[in-house]
């Protein structure tokens, strides 16, 4: 993969120069398509006779940051730049700069004026406005691409590659390009569908929904009502949760409460024999923790190990129920007998009692907690 990546970086520079030097024609598209196959971009198309149906607006699902480049290898088309600063990067990626920085209404007016000139290539638009992997469903189509003209041509895109995922959320186009050069090949399947006209007095929203349903049926996925804004908000929440100390996937994750068992009703957990048995197991390890606190946390975690970790890490506050909290729990007879073979090689646990009062200094509280944890870990290892 690294050898392919280095080699294809040099070849990619030549492909870019050739595509910039040659004018837009069938010869240019053929040459660039052959050179892209060396880069691992294999493009296939179905029903090419429908490609020249005379449509001025192509509507496609969005899978990778290079969908517009792949379609331009098959037919002449332009994709307007909707985000990002205009300049060399936008132009080199193959986007068309309209110079419109205002609202979507101004963008639609500019695209209508562009489509009015028959000499301009057709437009290739992505109503999803965000890339997905294309395996589960389509994002809800925006209505503004369907208010440009009264007839559009859907284009179904499917992308597959070995070993590595096709599209990853929050991944930049540079990362996707490097992974494309890294893997042996990436296959783009382009399916041309018949043109879809707007119905009489049909609103743009209904027109967009109808085309979305047709594309979803062609791809064999679900037509969802999830918008690009919902996807962006979801990614923000994932990034925020990943930064939390006890967020999902973190070491200190605390599972959600079981449905039907309120955390504030420990008695409901006591009625379950399984929870009661787990509570006894936790009580044997931590005899100084009140049983009601153990049951309450078990009703939420449903896991002995997680409850013990919560109690040791201090995420579950409690008051020791007896003087046993000041000393470490003594091992039972069976445990002492089982550990007699290694008792000589393991140092005895620290007998330093826990402080009777809450320390005022954070440093003292932290050291006290670390000492208790270390002593309990030593006891558990024996």
C-alpha cells in the first residue's frame, strides 16, 4: 500500500497536468480515464445510452469527495462549489466557481441563468449535501436543486473497495485521496436512469422526494428523512462525547440504566434474584459499601465489574456503614487457602486507615484514593 501510494502520487501529478492541458472532449475524457485506472480508480457505467438524453441537470447520491470527478470522466458536466473558499484548491478539485456567496435563492438564480445557455455543460448536483457510505440509506434531498429546471436525470452511484471503508464521516478529502491511492483499487459504478419530469403544479419538495424514492429503489437502500444538518449535529455530539472523561467508548464508561428499573428505587432491583446475587458478590469484595448503594448501582449497570469500578473510582458517592471502611477487607478462609501458594511472594496490603474526614486539600484526597485503590488491587491480585 505504501509503495502504491508513493508511486501514484507521482502519477497523479501527471494526470492533473494532462487534465488541465487538454480541452474538454471525448479524447481528453478517454485519456484521463485510462490514467485514472492506473491510480486505482475504475469507472463502470450502466445504460450509457441514457447518458445523452438531453437533460441539463444530473441528480446523484453523494458517496465520496470525488463523485463529480468520476462522472466527468463519462460525460461533460460541472458541479458548483457550495462550500469552501474559492481559489486554486476549489478549481483544482474540479468545482465550478459561481462567485455567489449569498443565500440559496441567489445560487438558484445563478444556476438558472447558467442552464439557460445551451452551450454550457449540464449541471451535476448532490441534493444530499453530505457524503455517506451509500450502504444504509439516502439523506433527505434538498429542494433547491429541483427548482432550477422542470426535468432532471437521476444518476445512481455505488462505490466499493477492498480492506478499507469507502467513506468515513468527518474525514477530509485529502485523507480519502490518500486512502484511494493506498488500496489496490476503488470501483465506481455509475447507473444512468431515465429523465424525470416535474408533475403539473408539483412543488419542489414533492419533486425532490419523488426523485429520492426512485434513487433509493435503484440503489436498494432506504429513503430517510435525515438531513445533512442532522448529520452535522450528530458528528458534533460524537466529538463532544469523545472528549468527556467518561464518554462512550472511554475507559470509565458507565452503561445506561436498564429500562423499567428506576435508579431511585433500589427496592425494585432487590426483588430480582439475579441482582441480589450480584449485590452479594460486590458486598464480598467491598464490605464497607452499603448494600442499598450497591443495589442501586447494579440496577443501572447490570454488571458486577462495572459497579465495583464505579465504587472504587468514586463515581458513586456513599458513606461507609461501619468501621470496616477504615480497614481493608480480610480475605475469607477459602480465599486465604487458595492464595497460600503465592502469599510469600506478594507484599501485605497497606494497613493505613482511610481518613475519617473529607480532606480539604485535593492533593490529599487524590493520594488517599490512590492508596486505597492500590491496596485493593494488591488484595485482588492475591
